[in-house]
C-alpha cells in the first residue's frame, strides 16, 4: 500500500497554509475515542506491508528499470521517505535515514521533531541541509508527556507560522509521532477528534494505541484549560 506523495499538497488542496484554522466553539465537541478494530486492522496491514517491502527492495532496486516499470504498473513500492503530508506545512512519518536527509530537504522540510528514545536523528547532518531538529525522546508504544506535547506543539506551530515545513516522526510513524502531530493541530485550532481523523485520513499507518489516545484527550483538556 503506497503512501502519499512525499511532496507537500498545494494550498488549494488543503485550503490553508497553516494549522491556524480556528473551528469555533461547538455545542458538543465529539470525544476522541480509541478504536480497537482500527488499531488491530492497521497493525495486521503493517505486518504484511513490511514483509512486502523486504521483498520489493530486492525485486525492484531503487532507480532501476524494474522499479520504473513497477511504478508505471502501479505496483505498491516502499517509498524512500516514509512520510505523509497532513497539511502543506506539517508532515508525519517514520525514521529518517541519514542518506535520505538530502531528499528530505528537497521536499521542503525545514524542521524535524524526533520523538524516539531508542534512536536520535543526527542534528549535524540535518544542519548541513539547513534543517533544525527538536528531540523529544519517548519510549516506543508510550505516549509523550503533556509537557513534551506542549513544547513540541508550540515549537511546530511557531515554525509553521514562519512558513516553515515541519516533519514529526518516530520509528514507524504509527503512534508517538501521530500523537504529537494531533497535538500540533489542536494547538493550531482544531478539535481533537477532527485532528485525529485528519491524520488517519492522510496516513493509513496512523494507529495510536489506547494510552496514546488517552494522552491526546489529556493534552486537549490541558490545552483548553490554558486558553480559558
């Protein structure tokens, strides 16, 4: 299952160049709910997809004639950059390999948030491409803390408001990065349920687990309390 193009959508596609889209007060705000069915289904699909990528990289080497033919036939191939654009200025994804930093820069990404505790992006290598790094280490399958979410969401929105393009990533682009991406959208004015729905729509791999969804609700409540 191929991911969306690594190039950001146009402003006309998204309708805005910023996450600063205030939705206004609603009589009843839909609750953010954890869907076990969605989590389990996407988990099984990811297992099959990872297996296929291991085969595909051997059958269709990058920049080979076989890869070109496969793409023309719409054969799902693993993308070099494991990322999905949520808005024209905000993307979510999995790990960034050092050899892919140049390609990342070519997509227009100017800032990266790495949420992994098991690894860390190379700030020096990113800096060579004029990409700034924010590191918010969080163990795999765990949610970021409220403080980390506040820091990351504020930082990402600051860059977006300066016309920067931000990539938020973890190892696979499934849970930790999705949580912070949703928090960034909430910080920018979206309702929590709309933010999660948008990220899931833009990235099929997005499937935060139960405690990560619970943390999203906690962040939403804490952020709303700050605004009042």
